[in-house]
C-alpha cells in the first residue's frame, strides 16, 4: 500500500504515468551495518564509521533516488537531453551506493588474518603469495590520486584474480569487467578523522578487520 501510494504521489504529475515510471519506483535504502559503529575499533574508529555510513553513504542513496526520480520524469516526457544530463549523477551516486554496500560486508570485528581454502589457493596462484597480494593492493590503494578505491576483483573471462585501483567514477564492472570481491575505500572520508593525511597507516590497520569469509563467499558466487 505504501509503495502504491508512493507510485501515485511521485508519478501523478505525469499526464500518463509511463511504465518506466511505475517500474523505477523502487527506492534505494541505506543498508544497516552488520555490526555497531564502534565494532571495528581501534582499527577504524566509531566516529569514522558513523560519519561514513550515516552521512556519506546515506547521501549517495538520497542523491541516487533523486536522480532516478528525475530520470523517470525525463523518460516519461521523452526528454533525451535531460536523460543524458542525468547520467553522471546516476553513475556517481549509484557507484557510491554499490561500492559502500560491498565495503561494509567486506569488514568485520572478527576479521583479519588470512583467507583459507579456494580463495587462498587462487591468491597464491595469481599473486605468488598472500604477502605479495597484500603488498600489491596496498601499493595500488596508496597510489590512488585523490579519491578512489583499491579492489580485488575476479575476471570470469580469464578465470583469475586481479588488483586494480579506480579514481574515476565508473563502476568496477563497467570499466574492467571484473566482479568486485574486496573493495578498500581510500576517499579521505574513510580515514581522515582518525589517521589524518596518513593513508598508509589506515591501510595497515584495515587488514585487521577484513572479513575473509565474505570475500570468499563473493569469490564462490563470482565463479558460478
Ligand atoms: C565506486 O567504485 C568504482 C570502482 O573502483 C570507482 O570507479 C568509483 O569512483 C566509485 N564510486 C564512488 C562514488 O565511490
Ligand atoms: C557477504 O557477501 C555476500 C555476497 O556473496 C553477501 O550477500 C552477504 O550478505 C555478505 N555477508 C556478510 C555479513 O558478510
Ligand atoms: Fe566512502
């Protein structure tokens, strides 16, 4: 009923509510964290987590909903210019929402250590050793100019793991064809309050809270 009301309210300005209008009414919501804001301390402070989740991620979600609403309107009016103009906002906020949703589940208060089983085997196969993998993704993440992400992704085409960094606004899958397994947020909002401008210290600490079970789960799903 609530959904139906939403549909009516938001589409009522259109003379003929288009199918696209009805279909795009599913609003995105901020996912709850699977742990408390303070659960990752001392490695990531409660203050950082709260700001990051309740302000930054929430803003991506809100702006994605706004952009989608405008897009639906542009579609229903057949306004192609407006549709094109909305692409960057959809990409940026949609990418931010997807990235952070993955990132939260990649972390855990019971995380750290090393992966096991099939993921560890693949890491050894594709990087030589776990240490070498860590060095590589750390180097790539430290090296991101300005805001961005370091990723461990899986290439289905080549059946191999790959480490990449992204500082542009394209989602990982769109630009590289990689399925994201582990993302490390190196935007300043992810560490500045605690580590100031020393990104390498944050990157050292984050290994203590990586949820390898989740990364392994994603690896398994990616190979199906
Ligand atoms: C999301 O991740 C992709 C891949 O790393 C990156 O290109 C993009 O800038 C990220 N978006 C945001 C808003 O963090
Ligand atoms: C872990 O990753 C999967 C994706 O494979 C996701 O659906 C799941 O919710 C995550 N679980 C947690 C809490 O780590
Ligand atoms: Fe972030």
